[in-house]
C-alpha cells in the first residue's frame, strides 16, 4: 500500500503542487477519520445488541454514502489534480477502515501507511531534481512572450503582404495561434501552485489591495502580469480576425485574378504591368473588385506601412527583450534595469503616438480621395459578386474599413504591452529586493509569523488568519467575473412565473425557499455527487452481510471500491474512457507482474531492479503524456500490488496467478459497476452536455454582443464622459478611441474583456466535452465530431471578431440611423437565441432565419445617406468607427448564417426543406390560377 500511495501521490509534482497535495491530504485524513470513527462507533453500538444488527448495517452503509457524496462533490467543485490526489488518499483510508470494521487502531495503522507513502513521495520530490512551481510559471510566461512575439510578427507581415509571407496559409497561422494558446492557458495553473511556495520564496496571494510584504507585492505583480498576458492573447485573436482581406487577396493572386503590388517605389500604386495584365487579371466583375481592393489597400499601406512596421517592431523587440531578461534575470549582465524598462515603454509609446496620428491621417485622406477618383463603381454595378464574396463591401472604397479594426486592435495591444512592462518591472524589483542579504531576516520573520509582516492591526487579524490561510487552498476563486453572464436557468427570477420575494408573504417566501432548495438538488453536480456516494455504499454493502462478507474479503473488495470511485465521472464518455484504460492497464500490469514473479520468485534484488526500470516508462507517460496518464498509473499500481503482495506473503505459499486474478476481478467489478451507474442512474451523456453547453455559449454570446451595443449606445456613464472628453479633440490627428480618464483600462472595457475571457475558457471546456463524445456508443451512427469542430471554429471566429469592435463612437453619428441599427441588433440577438434553443432542444429550426444581413445592409445604406458620409467631409477617423463596425459585422453575420444553415441540416426544418418553403412564395399570381 505504501507503493500505491507513492504512485497516486506522483512525486514528479512541483514543490508547490506537493505542498498543496499535502495540505489537501491532511484535510482528507481528518475527514476520513471523522467519518470512519463515527460510523464504526454507531455500528458497534447497535451490532452487539440482539435484533439491531440490521440497523447497524444500514447506518454504516448510509455513512459511507453520505461521506463519499461529499468527497465526490468537493472533487468536482475543486477540479484540481492536487485535490484529486487527496480524494484518493481519503477513499483508501475510509474504505480500509470501514471494510475491516476497525476502530482507532486500524485508523492509525492505515494513516501511518499513508504517511509513509506521502513521505517517500515528498522526499523524492524535494531531493531528486526538484521542480519549482514558480520556475514553471516563469518558464510558461517566457514561452508565452515568445509565442506572442512570433505571432505578432507573422500577423504584421500578413497584414502588410510582405514578400516572405506571400505563401503563408491560414493553417500556419492557426498552428502558431494554437502554440500561443497552449502556453498561456497554463499560466493560471502554475500561478496557483506557485502561491503555495511563498514560504520558499514564491509569490503570495495578496490580501485585498494591501501588499505589505515582499511576497504579497511579488504575488500582485505576477497576477497583474498574467492578466496583461491574457488580455494580450485576446488582442492577438482580434488581430488574427482582422487579416481576412489579406487572405482573400493572397488567394486571388494564387488563382491568377490579380497581381499584388511589391511595395517598390517604381511600381505605380495598385497598377498591374501591361505585359502581365491579360494573363493575371480576368475581365469580370469579381476580378475588378479584387483589383480595386488591392489598389486601395496598396495606397493605404504606402502611408501606413512604415509607422505600422515601426510600432510592430517596437512591440516585438519589447516582447523579446522581456523574454530574454526574464530568462536571464539572475545574470547581472543580461538582466533588465529599471532604466531599460522605462526605455522599452517609452519606445512603444513613441511608436504608438506616431502610428495613431499617421493611421488616422491615412484612413481619412484615402476615404476622401475615393470621392474624386475616376471610374469608381457603385455597389449595384457589381451585382451578385458582393453577395458571394466573403470580404469585399463594394462601394467607393469602403473596403478600406476591413482593415480598420486591425489598426484599432494593434493600438490596444501596444497599450496593454506598456502595462505588462510596468508589471514585470515591479516583479523584477520585488525579486531583486528579496534576493538582497538584508532581507533574509525579514523573510525568516515572515515565515515564522505565517500571517505576514507585523503591523499595528495584527491583533485584529489573528482571529481570522487561520480561516484565511485555509480559504486560500479551498477557495478555487470565483467561477465567473462578478459582471459576467447571469446563470442560465429555466425559471428566471422576478417574473410572473417566479415572482420576486419582496412581493410574497412569509409563507410564500418559505415555499419559494423550499422550491429553490429542490431546484438546487436537481443540478448536475449534486446529482453526480449523490449517485456516486450512494452507488459506492451499495457496492460496499456486501462487506457487512454475513452471507457475502467472505467473498468480499477474499477478492479484496476495497480494490473494487477504489476503482469505482476513480473511474466514475460526470459524463458517460469520461467514465467509459477511464474504465477501459483502468481494465486494460490492470490486465497488463497483472500479466507482467505474474511473468516477472514466475521468472524471479522471492528474489528481492531482481524484483527491485525490474520494478525500477518498469516504473520509468510508466512515470514518463504520467508526466509527459497526460492523455495516457490513467493507463500508465493503473499498469504500475497493479504491478506493485501483485509483486509486493506476493513477496510479503511468500511464506504462505500463495500463487501469484491467484493474486493477479483477484486483482483483475476486483478492478473489473468496480469498473463495470461504474459503467452501469453512469449509464442508467441519472445518465449524463457527453453529447447532451455538449449541446447544452453550446446552447448556453450562444446565449452568452448574445449577452456579450448586448454589452458591445451598450458601448455604441453610450449606456455607460463612463463612456458618456469619454465622449465629452473627445468633443474638443476631433481632428485627423485624434486617436481612434478617446483616451479614458482612468490610468490604464476603463471599468467598462475591463468588464467586456473579462466576459470575453470567460467565453474563451468555456470554449476550451466545450472542446473537452467534444473529445469525450468519441467514447460513447451511439446506435444510430457515429457522432459527427468533424461537424461540431467546424461549429466551434465558427464560434471562435465570431468571438475574435467581436473583440475588435469594442470601440466608442460619436453619439451624433448613430442617432440618425437608430431605427436601422435597432433592426440589425435585434436580428443578431434573435439569431443567437435561436441557435441557443436549437442546440439545447435539438429540435427542427424554422425555415426562415432572422434576416440579419438584410438589416445590416439597410443600416449601411442609411449611413451612406448621411451628409458626412456622402460628402466625405469627416474631421476625424473616429467619426467613421460606426460605419466600419456596420460594414465588418458582415463577417459575424456570415458565421451566424453558416451556423443556422448547418443546424437546419443537422436537426431539420419545420415543414420540409428551406427550398420548399421559399417555393411557396415564388408562385406568380395570374388570372388562370385565381
């Protein structure tokens, strides 16, 4: 059992992860002691009384059920690998003590074995190539900085159509984006583990706004830096969505429709050499549209290219210097000084200032210039080309707006990078001060006092310090940002169906409270915890009946209990995946153990040497291949149990095949019971959970878009104040977005980005659910995984596009078109709601989907009729922001139409087909058919 504990404890953890696991294991030991001792006390109280044996058995089974239900719920709520380790230790203690019907002595014996196993794991973790969670956090931040610089460089070259990037495909860009996403999603995990190392120099979770100690100031700096990196990652997603026009132009060049300008002064702007024009440009409207867009984009890049390249270079240089300095911060030669931090920030500020003024001049001048250009064509002249083209807008140079939000997002990226430089400067200062010799005694004092540095208010904090320290470990943080999306439930509060409590009598409020409790009991996490606990109790029941106890003990039924609890998962797919790996790993481990024991019976040296080399590939897969960690762990566990058990009982002449057989039977029984419970007791299919999650995601996207509309509608007092500040500065040199009165981010922008980050994390979770669907049998045919991947890709595109559109526009520019704007916004929100209902219900969709594109075109036409647009008499580019927003919403609506038509094909249409529905209204009324 010591070897079992050591394997479950995984000594390859970081120091912070090991400390977290130790803390959780201690709490689990206390919980297991309480449940086991309380249950056994009640059991023996009634067991020794004639006629009350049935009550003793019922009570101990009930104790097991309730106890394991609490453990299962906590495991689901915490969702941390280190806590899962503690849950495994808790189940081992509880099952062994209860199954053996032992008391305090059995509890102490099992606890001592657990202590030995955890001690071995801790010693190996600390003494053999120790890993620091703080070091892993720093490495993850370094990789993130590297991936950001690489991705920004690729995006800039793509935007400018550099020669070296002519052959760049979206697949290459997507691969770079996946690399950056993989690195930055691990920051939160490493930071949580690093906070457990504050006694050993790691960051400490700050208490509110106070950062009195060095550990707390370092922790706050790490937190700020991680927040900045998250926002930079969101900005990069927005930049990626702003290169759509460039991909269309590159694709058209490959198809021979046009020749892109080489950006040489000798080549006239947007012209095609006469010798190649007949071969490279087709004489049709599509080619003319593409060539016009290429010419216009070339004119813009002539003015915008150098400052944009300078700003991008300054950002890339800063990211690379921060990465190099962060990697070699202990080197006095290569570490970044405070003055160099300031120089990096100043370089980005100067480049940003130049880029802001130049970009505004370039966009406004180009927009005005299109009015007087000969040969410009109206939208009607292109016919159906515009409807088929996914990018071009097609009216007098309006394609320039397709790059508008790339410029805006790059400015936001630069501002966020300046904030990152500030956070890393504070982090450098805190680490440098902590490394100084004079801080050694202060660090020792903080470590001894535990609660932090001394202060005049220390006596007031003593009574709360213990609860705060434990809350750091058992509070996984807010599940959502306070401003984020409301919980989606069928009974919305404060409605006619669910009236407000203030309108009810005392009896009515009591009834509503009971109803709320009942509704909470129906939540998936409660149902999963209850069925797990009760099913565990049912599987343990044979251990307390006289007729079945001998068989239970002979086959080591506690192995079945542990296997069941490890395998059972919230969804059927996850349970099947874990169960198959558990059985296959057990059979493989038992077979290898039986073979080795047969070759080297009772030979401690051979068994030890082979066990060492056998564990190396197993731990390699546990650490380096997380997708195969379950199988590797079960193979090693079964090998250890079989060989060590045979060696301990070698004088009793027990056949190794018997032990291997009993182990395989016990594990298989536990896995089969888990599969039965997961499938037939409140089953939760991964594909149904996927549909529900997609429905909630679409509805939350509607909330996010509503927040975006609030930005444009000035529903926020802070935004109105920003508009007042912008009224006095309305020239071409003014920035796209008026500067906020706050130092860095306005609360509204921060709230919007927090909502967007919440959706990004949800999208990653949905991808995990999609992976689980492959492990669920489906009689009507295989689950369309590829189809749902395309749906997730489309949702990701919408999220990326909405990110770049959160900008403030002038009130006097949108008020004249409020009617058309209302129609477009209402149709888009209706579209999100329709998709959400379709995902949740899997019911046929209507043949007629919300006409969001028609509403958008009416809005664009209304904006075109404004005097400021018709005359091109704009004083600043900020007046064109809403025009750009209305035009670029075409990409969002196209993705919505793709999702709508896809779901019509998947779930069907009310009636027959879309074509039959449209045919009903294509009949021409004539006198003959009246």
